[in-house]
C-alpha cells in the first residue's frame, strides 16, 4: 500500500527575485521539518490523522508562516485564528475559528472532532472548550511579532485586506508609485528572526494517506492581514478549505478565502472524482486553474488521493509546498 504526505505554507505573490538564499533556506528547512515529522508517523504505520496534525503543529510553531505563532493581525490589531481537520475514514471533522489564545489551533479542532458532539466551535465558546480540554494556551506576547505588526500597519495605512503573501508586493508597488523617501517603498520592518518585511508568507496545511488506506486533511491560518474583526475565511470551513474522504481524496487549500468559500473548492475536487470519475489531476485542473481563475480566486491547494497520487496546483506566483511518498518521490518547492 502506497502512503505519503503533502504540506503547504501558503500561496501568493512569492517571487524568486524577492528572496535571498538565506531566507529560502529557512523556508525550505521549515517545510522539510514539517513534512518529515508527518512522514515519520506514516512510515511507522501511524494514522494519517496523526501525521497531518503533527505536520501542521510544526508549521504553527514556526514564526515564518501565518498560523499559530506567526498569525497575522486583524483590523483591530489582534489575532483571530482558524483551523480545521478531517478524517476520511468516517467523514468526521472538527473546526474552530476566531481563536485568540490557543497555541496550536489544529489540535483544538481535533479535540472538537473527537471530544465534542459538534463539528465547528468559534470564538469565546471555542476557547472555553479549549480550557476544558486542557489544550495549551499562549498569551498575546507569544503571537506578537515585529514583522506582522509592521505588515499590519502598512495594511491599515492602505486601508486594505491582504493575503499574507501579497501585502508587501502590493504595498511596495503602490508606495513606490508614490515615490517614497528612500525609494524602497518600504518602511523599517524587521522581524524578530531577522527577516525583512516582505519575506514571510502563509496559511499552512497538510494532507496524508496512511498504510491502512485512510486519508486525512488539516488546515490552520491567521487569515488575511488587516481582515475585518470577526471575519472567517475558508480554512476552517469543511468542504471549502479542508476535506477528506477515503473514497476520493484529501485536500487543504490556501488563497483568498472568500472566493474559496464561494467555490466550495475542497469538496468540489472530491465531488468531481466521485461523481464524474475525474482523476485527481483532472479535478485539480478544473477547479484551481479554471473555476477559481474565472472568479478571480487566487491561491492553490495540496491534494492526495486514495492511491497516494499527490497534486500541488496553484494559480498564484508561488506556493510553499513539500511532499514525500513511499514511492520515492520527495520535493520541497516554492516557485512556479
Ligand atoms: N485562505 C486563508 C483565508 O482566507 C488565507 C490564506 O490561505 O493565506 O483566511
């Protein structure tokens, strides 16, 4: 039986020209670490559900990505995180949104799935449940990051709402048009790990197939920079940002959430396979490259089917992504 895992760290305007070898190395290492963490579980015969949770936790703990520790600021200058997880074996699922103080939202989503009668908890109620479940909490200072703060201030000045990956190129573009003083189009902004303001991207996710033929998917995000207070994107919505069904595939999305919700992206891929007999590749092509493009839905997704085939399609400039399968394929990629 084939098995494997794919992960993503967000999609958007990620250009080789705005990357240095050192930063590329940081991203590559973080992606590889998360992928290996999940793969090691699969290799030992562990469940796909455990593999995707572990991989996403690794990315949530890394300040490079817009989830958990690296979550972006909303319009009010706070954090509201969303996450979801789904088990393809029995179609059970758990999701949380508008979470402020939980260190690993993906694990709270899993607790909702396994230890509550519900599928989706949000805001205060979800945090109350988190306390009952004794999941690890983290204070404001844990989520505060100099880079994210600068990024948010730029977005506020521009009165915009941005995909984490796109804010800086957009802000830079507009500001250089206006001839900023130093010509860089960017104010001072260096994160606590020494990255300049335009070098940190994305929502995270993982999909996996285990040795027993079970599929699972998980997604976690801080949402979009300067998003409206209370706004929820696609990431915690089962069928939009996350979906897994042992008869078809497991999917985790990243991109402009509103458009992904309207396109019911993750379930649409599964439905095209189930009802129209499309292959994973054909279904991804149809949804990511045609349907989403038609309505201006920028982004991508990671997908694995019940045979272990993996697809990593995106219609943006780049997507942080990695995959490893028992058939010997292994890659970590960023650009088109
Ligand atoms: N899909 C996420 C959202 O809209 C953002 C992202 O993928 O970067 O909240």
